[in-house]
């Protein structure tokens, strides 16, 4: 059984939902669903329901081989632009807005008959701060969205009502502030608990794992990668997600406690899940647990570690012949805080990882060497803290730009 996909369709409020600073609602949700569901941001700044109608077939085509389990539609803030006014080019008449929402829903439902749906109304507006919008107009479009929900029997989150009287939810009178993103994050959780309890994080089992469309970047690893989805510590993977929003989908496959030995038997499942949407880039960040001192339970002998990495690369290359690969060495170890590991032993595994990358002709990010003498980057002598994740993100992004410049964020087109 494959990992569920949750698709978030919207405008700039959704696009900014993947921000780290301020902390976006999708960034928070992504952390909750790590290893349980893949949350895909399809927020497009400036777009309306009219803009999306012309792209529905492209979006459906992108996901026809891996149908989403949940689609949220959060549109109306731009449709409700005042006419006349500065943003009158975005204005969509209210009856057309309703018709567009219905068409989007019926198109999705026909393509993805087993998918669940959630409508989200426009939020409140602070008239004095955003003069091309009005709270009254937002209310009319929210009511129209409610009508669509009732007529199609699709659950709805009435964000307009929930944000009334909370000016702190908006940073400029229209877009969500960090408090607003946090509130929407909570409201979505409440809506899922009410309407789709089987799709809540607690209800979904842990999974290990997309055709054309946005490229797929997969970050495979252990707890350091899993923690890379944590926005509270500026996780390196969630920072990459922000770099690539609307350009590529960055998927986290970090599994806490895992070694290369754990990953090898899972590869057939991993590769089969993406056979219709091969990754464009796969990073492998393993070795921190393999290098646990013997006779520790996680310990994997150095030769076996190298053999396992070779096997993983060979299997993934066979499955994805056009994919690019990047190895990452284990980080340094603070011997004073990690007593079942040692910096010297981690260095042996890091050196072997670098040598394998050279033999295989692929780039490597040598965290062990780059971070020597920088134990302040480690939260507990092993895992990256906030500063460590920022440093790791910079090293990974630099390596992508150097070795795979065609996959750098600035080189990729906006897909939607």
C-alpha cells in the first residue's frame, strides 16, 4: 500500500503555507504527517478559480497514476478582488466563482473517485490594510463557497467566520500571519478529525514509500533526515521544500533508527511506488547509525555498510535510469555527549562513503569533514540543531547547484 498524497490547491496563501519564517500551516502539517502522508503544495500566487480551471487537466494528469487521498481547495481571496480597484484584473464574478468551484470539484471527483475533499472559504479581510479587498466581499464569496459545499455535499472549513475579530491572524490585511497560519493549521486538524478521522496523523500507519509535472526530489535517510522535516529546528529538508515550492516536490523518507541494513530490504517497495513518477534526484544520507560502536544493536560493519550503499545505488539506478543521485556522509560526533558512538568511527564511515561516491561517479556532501570542530551544530552530539540544519541545507543546496545545476531551484520553471 502506497503512501497517501494530500494535495493543497490554492493561491498565494497556500503557496506561502510552505514558508518557514513565518511558519506556514502546510509546513506544520507536513511535520505531523512525516512517514504517513506526502503533502503537496499547489498554491499559486495571484491565481483565482478562473486561473485554475485552465490547469485542472494538467494537475489531474500529473496524479493519474497516484491518485490523491485528500484534496483541499482554498480559493476566493483573489476572485473577490474589488472592481474597480488595483487588482480588478483578478476579479471573478461571484456566480462564475461558484461555477468554477463546482467544475473543479466535479473534474477531480471524476478523475479521483475515491479521493476526499475539503473546501476552505476565503479568510477575513482588514479593509484599512488591504484596500483592493473588503471584508464584506470576502463574506459574499465565503457564503458562495458554503453554498457549493452544501450543494455538492463536500465538507467545508469556514475560515471567514473563524477569522472574524482576529486581526492578528493577518499580516497585511489579506495574507496570514504566523498566528493566522497556526490557527489555520489547527482548523484543518479539527476539520479532518470531524469529517475524515481516518486521515488524521494518529489514524494513518507509518509508511515507507508520481508522468510529467513537477520534478520529484527524495531525501532518504535516518532520524537526521526525518528531523529534517521539523520546522521548529529549521529542518534542512523543509528548507529545501520552501526553495522548491511550485518547482519540485521534496519528499522526506527519513526513518528514525534505520541503517543501510534496514533500508536494503525496503527498496523494492520504495522503487515500485515511484515507477510512474521517477525521482529526478535521490539523496542518501546514512551511516550515523551504522557507525554505532560494536556490539551495539544498530552497528553495521564498515564493509557491509559500503556493500549496502552499493546495492541501494544499483537498485535505484535500475529502477530510475534518468535519476540523479547524491550521497551524504554521517556527521561528526561529539564524544562527550554520545557514548555509544565516536567521532573517529564516524570518520571511517564518512571516508568510505566519500570513496564510494568517487567510485560511483556521483557527488557527495561530506558533513563529517565540513563540520569538524563545530560541535555547536549538534543538538545532542549527533543530530542537527537549528544552526546545524541551516548549515546542512546550505551544503546540500550548494552541492545541487554545483553538480546538478539543471536541478537548482532557480533553474527549474514554475510548474503551475
